């Protein structure tokens, strides 16, 4: 891990869904920029513990909190715990999400409800809980998806619905919290090499061909944009949806 302290020195960050993939990359990047980092996870306690150890070895404080993002009480409690442990909260990153793939007419209400609970209600709960703790001038960054702008494959209707809802949430947060200098932005990753969508998966060549750059992103590339938005370098950016998708939507 790069231990250089730069833009986020002495700040505290909370990541909803941070033990693997993009979330873990964000945790590493924010810590490398000087932040103490708390994150939630649902499964994979060993991976969560390893990430805590990695961040602490780099000289930052770290905290892993087990919380299912479908459980509003657990999400709210996790945010409160992070703020209490660190004594402040400057950055909230909302990353946890479900990725349902099925034709609309095959999706039952139970799957619909859980997807909305994690992908939409979870971010709302996390943001409203964090707003009570965030320092003036703080930042909320939510991880969406480029399918909110372009859905080239069937079977992603429910996922797209949930990620599109985050556009409205982000704009609402930007307006409601802007008076305190708190910024809210949305990052839409494109194809990114994670467990859910590996760059060597069975459909990877087709997915890759939709990008202008002809490749998947590394999670660290998404994390770099999140770190920028979390920092004062982005102090005049709020309510924005940024595509980090290698030209998938052009």
C-alpha cells in the first residue's frame, strides 16, 4: 500500500461495502491518502480482517463492521459506530449492491424488494445517518453503474432501475446538504475486474468490445476517482454523475 499522506490527512471515512472489489480498493486508496477508514461487510470476515491489518500496517486506523445493507438498523448503527470510534466523519462512500440478472418477467417481488433494500434504501439510510455526523465541507460518494446510462444487454432491468434511482438521491443530497459545504456525487463504473464481473469471465470479450479503450478497469482506477471526489480538489463538484467506464457509454 502507498503510505503517502496527502489530501485526506487526519480525516475519517466510512465505506458501505468495503471488504472486496471496488470497495476494498477505495479503502486502500483513501488510507493511502491519509484517512482513517471504517467499512462494512456482510460475508468474508477473513478478507475484512486482512484489509484492516493492511491499513493499520500502513499507519492508519481501520475498523470492519459486519452489517447487511438490507438491514436499515444495521447500516445506521455502522455509520454511528464509525463516527464514534474516529471522533469525526468526513467522507462517506456507498458501494454495497446486489447484481440481479434476470428478465423482468421472471423477477419475483421478493428479489425486487431485497434489491431495492440494498441498492436504494441502503444508500438512503447510510447518507441520512452520515449527514448527522459529517463535518462541514465533507463528501458523499455513491457507486452507481454505467448501465444507468446505457443497458446493452437483456436481463439487467432491475439492476438498472436501482442504479438509476441513485441519480435522484445524489441530486437531492447535493441540494439539501450544500449549505454546509457537503458535496454528494455519483461514480458510474463501467466493466471492472471484480469477482462479480471478472475480466477473464465467459462474456468478458463481448463486454470489453463495448468500451472505447478495449479493456476492463482495475478497481484501483475507480478508487482514484472516488478519492478525488472525497478531497478538497473536488470542492466545487456536487450533484454530478461521473462515468468511469472506458468509453462504454460514448
